[in-house]
């Protein structure tokens, strides 16, 4: 079977650059990734790390959400934020990836609607002062935006990872890590790297290897 997707049916068009051979394409991809990660605002990283440290100290929960590749980053984030920062003498980061329970996610999608798969769980499990980490390359995924809105109503803090122009997410979250690239692979690569940076900064601070 062959599935044909019309260009107009895709939510965003990847920018592959003006490249006509593999060498130029690979070099362009690497350069654009490097540029995307170099745009990092170190002040926001410090604010996010402090927020996550305070949430852990106060026994608040940290939720992460994403679709597709961003869901995989969300799962990986919970692994690295909890296990990757673990020290026996310090409480673990209390993380939950809300896309990892396929039975619950598909039940909500089937009975209520896919646009509510995350917001419904936020209402069930979230509390004031918990943290939501929302990952969306476009910044416009409806289920992500709905979750952000519910989290804000519940007085949770929201961290956003987005790409392209930033979408609706850019103006809704408390802290935003925006990768201004127009290629899904580059955006997701940057988001994965930013996740690792945050996790490793938290671990280094726990080991007293880095301070503000």
C-alpha cells in the first residue's frame, strides 16, 4: 500500500535549504542545529533549573507532554530528570510523562477527544504549584495548548519547548525554550539537547560542581 500526503495536508513544511547533494544537506543540517542551540538563553535555563529544584524541595509533581517525537522526548526527559539526577541524600524529581500510559491516553481520545488527552490528565493528577513541561515543535498542537490552559487555571507553572515561529505556546507559558528553526528534525534535536543540558545542570548542582 502507498500512502500519499498532499503538501497542503501537512501542518508545517520542513525547510531543507538550498541543497542539491547529500554533503551540502548534511553540512547545512549541522550548521542549522548548531545555530538553533546557540540561541539558548542561559538566564531561562537557570530559571527553569531553579523552578524544578524548588518543585522537588516542595514535593510538587513535574508533568511532561508531547506528540510523536516530542512524546518520545517527554518520556526520555522523565528518565533523565529522575534517574539521571538521582543522589541518595536528595529527594528525586517527581516526574510523569502523560503520554506514556497508552490505555489511558487512548481511552480519553476515544471517549472525549484527542485534543483533551493531556488536559484531562492534568485535571485528574495536577495540583497548584506543580510544573508542566510542554513540548511542541509547532507550538500550536491543540492538545498541548489545552493542557497549558488548564495548568495555568490550576496555578501550575508551565515550561514550554517549541520551534518554528513559536506558535500559541510562546505567549502562554511562564518559561519558553524556543528553537527558531523551520525543520522538525532540527527542532527536536535541539529540544533533546536542551533536555539533557537541564538534567545535567541539575545533577552537577546536586554534586556541588556548578553554582550560580
